[in-house]
C-alpha cells in the first residue's frame, strides 16, 4: 500500500496543488463517534488506488484544503458520504461538494431485491473480492481523542478504505449504466448534502408545548381506560381489591375482552358472496371499523388515539434533543423506500419526523432560532397531478388545467350535480382520488367511507366505485397496466429512469406455496406486486421532483448568500427556516424553484405550491 501519513501543517499546505490536479479522489474519516456536533474527526483520508494521504487532524488544520472540498470540478468518492459530510462540516465548517456515493450506488442498483449487506466491507468483498480487516475498526470511536501517534495498523486501515473506493465505484458504474439508473444515482448524490444539512442543523422542539401535549393525552388516555375497565368488569375477573386489570394496548387482551363481550363484526363470505356476522377475532383498525358504532369500540379507538400520542410522540422526542445544540437532529435514510422517498431510520435514540401528526398543536412545537421564520411549502395535489400527467386521463387533466378543485370536479361527475367545497359529496370523491392510486377496492371504499363518517351501504359504495373506474377509465387502465407490467417483468422504471425490482414468487416452491399457481399466498404476493407497481411511477416521480427542487433550492441559497437551512422534508413538502430579513425574498424564490422543478417532470399538467410562513412548522 502506498500511503503517506501527514502530521505536519507544511505538508497540508503542499497537498492542495496535488489534489487540484486530479478530478476524482476518494475520501473517508475516522472519528471518535457519530455526533458531528460533539465528536471529533481523528483522521481524514484522501486518496486513489495508487496513493493515499492520511491526515492526522489532531495535529494539522485542513482549512488550506477548503478550495478542494468546495470545488464543483472535483468528484469526492465516499461510502455513506452523508456521515462524512456532517463530520467535516461540524469539525471544520466546510461543505463538501460533488460527493459520489458508493452506498447510494449499491442501493439504486439493487432497489427492491437486496435489503442488507451495504457496508463498505460487504461491497469491497462482493465487487473486488477483497476482505477488509475489521479488528482495527474498534480502536476508533471510543468517545475521546487519543494521545500519541496512531499505530501502523490504524493508519493502514484508514488508508485501505479510500484505496478501494474508486475501483469499487468503477465496478458499480457498469451496473448503473447497464440498468439505465446512472441519472438516478447522480440525483441522489446531488441531494445528499441537502439531507446532511437537514440532519446537521436540526430544529428546535418547544419543550413546554410538547410536555403539555404529553400530559393532556396521558390524562385523557387514563380517563378512557377507566371507562373501558368498567365495561370489561362484566366479563373479566377482578383482583383481590376489586380492581380490573386489562392492558388495552395489548391486541391479545383486547380481543379476549371483546370476545367475552360477544362483539360481532360483519365479515365478507367469499362463498356466499355476502356479509355474515361473526364474533370478533382481531383488533386491528380495519376490523374495528366494522363495529365502530358500538360504545366499547368507540372508547377503544379513543384510547388508542390518545395512547399513541403518548407512546409514539411523547417523551422520546424530548430525550432525543441534543444536549450540545439543544435541537432535534433527525437521522434520515434518503433512499428509505423503494420509490425513492426518504424514511427516518429506526434505531435507539432517533425519532421519526416524517409522521408527526398534522394538527397544529404538534407541528407548532417545531421551530427555528428566535430570529428565524419557518417556511412550509408543499406541492398541491402532487400525486394526482402526476397520475394525470403519466396516464393522460382527460378528465383529471381537464380539472388541473382549469384550476378546479379536483375533488369537487370528480364529485360533480359522479353525482351529476355541481359540488363545491363544504358539500359532503366531496368526501367520497376525495377518498376515491387518493385511494385508487393505492389499489383501493370497492370493499375498502365501503369500509373507509363509513369509518370517515360518511354512511353508505355496500351496494351504493360498489356502484360509486365502478362508476369512478368507468369515468376515469384512462387513468385506471394506466395503473393496472403498470401493475401487470411490474408483476410480469419483475421490475419497473419511471420516466426519469429510477428502477424498482420485485422478488417474484416462485409457484414451484411447494413448501411456501403448496397449491402452486392457485395458492392464495402466491396469488396474494402477485396482487401485492401489482398494487405496488401501479403506484410506483407516481410516488417515484414525486420523490424525484421533490429532491430536484431541494438541490435547486440549496444552489440558490449558496449562490445568493441566503441565511436559510433545510428543516424537514415530508414527501412533497419542503420545510426551511430562514432569517426574518431574508425570508420575504427567499420564500417567493423557493416557491418558484419548486414550480420550475415540477415542470421538468410535468409537461402537460400545471403544478401549484401551497406556501406558509410563520414562527413554526405550520402545516
């Protein structure tokens, strides 16, 4: 291995011309931990297959290398570059531009057919046949800065990581090109700094307001629990003190109580082709909807509503506030789903900022600095507009081109009368519009409308469903056609080239599917692929569009010196926090940028952006 250990500042100064002469370098860091606001970078490695420079950042400053890091003419190959970007930014105040990430490349190449094994050692072994040593890794990341020189083993371990990155990417590049997903990879690499900044800067959580919400829902859950216990007392044995003990958060205990209460639900009998009443056997939301009018079910749903606010959106958020910055720092997987949408990582100490309740009481707790305002901007009816664009459905297209409320437009077509906002007939139209793209069935429509407080019998619900399918036949045929294509080919590509694979079920696996091609589990898996296939083009274009907008917004911020930071991104919603003096100009520019990004994907259907500015996350 040809490496050079750099521990003298004069050597750093001489390194810059060398770095600027070559357009592609590999980069990595060794750190004392994972928190860029607290932990330290110990070693910074920059290299190629031929030469590796290992900089001891305890002894040298890397400020002279800033032009290299910030250069858009130099590619920096990294593995999980979001982490290294944040550590470099947190330690040295430098933004690293034009990252090319091997982790993202592997995720894109195997999207939907591989779900583990994305570590650098896994990829180097798989693509290059080289086994990286693991035992030295544990000597880094002990939470403190070590004294004295690093060992030869430590330096060689650090150098090896960058030695193999460019050859690894060269192997991956063949697959990216072969599958036509190179542009998708570039998009994900370019949006990486946006998500990294979002995590690094984080957001403030108003402790007092959040605590009030926890206390309110805790008290309300306790009240409802008492009422439930009074009902359960008729069928549950009391303890020696006459108390009833039911864990209403336990599905098994809930089912036991409901069965003892002889709660019945209507279940569709496929042989009789009608609903029959049966004693309840499950306590999931879908089942409970079928008995939603019973007092015990109403109380149970109320209890769950309050309880989830306590268990899911409670103390864990306060505990996740960083003691160093006083802010929440999300941990986002930018390729969290096979459609390209992000997801919050599920790990200890992290919280999900993508599924925060939409009511203002919760979102108002998320804020910026005192001198900042929060801009909440989202694409209006994004998925429906994309569906209209991709399918060419004439009716949906007409509604969007005329700027008509699409739910009112659809309701007017279905019910043969002029439906405006506020008319209850808008509800079933809205439910259909959003549900059809997710393969909603007539039965699901019937159950969902009743659960939403729109009473309807099964017969009328079916007629409404099939009337919708008939009137919007072009759009429906597009969805079903894409679903069948996905099931037959085992993959789909969207208009930008993003590809999703499915692991197709094997009917010859008689252990898994005893009845072969007629097996219910086999048919169910195929149906699942068709549902996901119909939705994939829509959701993936949504993801590509929003990520493109984020890249353009970041470029605008940096080019114009705007004091603004990414705060959150929830599907087609981009949240920023900006200095009050900069916000008026920036917010108008941000909305225009989002429209411009949408127009790169939607050539026939206009896009609108709903914008809100306030002291907190307002939508």
